[in-house]
C-alpha cells in the first residue's frame, strides 16, 4: 500500500506571505500512460467537505485562485500558496490516485501568524 | 450543477448495522466511479470504498473489508454503503465523492454523521 506523509503537520504564516507544504509518497505515483503524477490536493475548511484544488500534481482545478500552485514529481510534491489570504485558513490534504486505495496524507493545518 | 446528498447516518450501538445512501443529480450517474470517504471527529480523511460505473469493480480499505459493502443503483442515481459489525472507531462523517475521469475526487457531498456508541 502507498503511504502518504505530509509535512509539516501545521504551519503559521503571516497574511501576504508564502506558505509551502509538502507531501511524500512511499512509492512513485507517476502514471506511465500519460507521464503524469497521480497526486491531488484538497482544501478543507471547518464544517465543510473537502474541495479539490489541484490534480495531476500541478493542474489547478477550474475556479481555484492562481496563488495556489502544485509541483513535484515521482514521490515528492509541494503545494504553495504564494500570498496567504485569510480565507486560505484550512487543512490541506494530498491524495494519491495511482492505486485503487486512493490514500490521503494526514493533512497540514494552515493558520495565520 | 452536480449534487451529492448523503443520508442514513445516526446513532447505532457497537455490533449494529446501518445503511448509508448518496443521491446524485446534475450528471450522468452511470458513467462515473463513486466513493465513500470518512473523517473521524478531529481527524483526517480516510478513503473507505469505491465502485466503478457498472459495479464491476469494487474496492475497500482494509479497515472495513468484510464488514462494509458498497453498491449502486444507476436507475435511481444512488450509491449505498451497507455497514455491519460497527465499531466505535467507525464513528465519523461519511462523505460521498465522485471521481473525475481519472481517480481524483471532483465533487463531494456534505456528509452524514455516523456515531457508534452504547
């Protein structure tokens, strides 16, 4: 089974500053058929269901602000918020969809410093 | 507009059973893989089960294998999760989620709370 590990568990960033957090998979999630990484990022605000932000590791979902960007390949991935806004306070989860088990990372909680 | 609405949650005693439903609208239900994802209070997301568009392929997390059964009725635009032999650690909000063309989860319902307690 693929294990997804996110770091850090929590992060406090000042408004307008950059927030960067990581996701590491225990094995490569590179899909050979299209040479894309099967890695998605979700944002979950309190009391709400998760919301898809990024898929294929770096493709932003429609309507997601361009301050959110995903990067990485193979086993190491990063989600960056270029200029943190108050509405970005949330828990962020990565997920692999390379396997049938669709494992999530444990989440990174982003707060305002 | 895509909508997924879960129902059927509630309080159940350990060892008991419960059946969750997810009613979908706004898309051609029979074309998409569907999933159940749960979130224990204050915890992270845990994928529970998935079922392919024709019900040919079903998959389960090890934590629920042999106790939970996923099914769907494409004529009724409905997804189900039959949960048996429930344990306290099954207490969670259960979300229904629709795959995109590939395996990430494009749409989510609002969730239904299952509480397993004596």
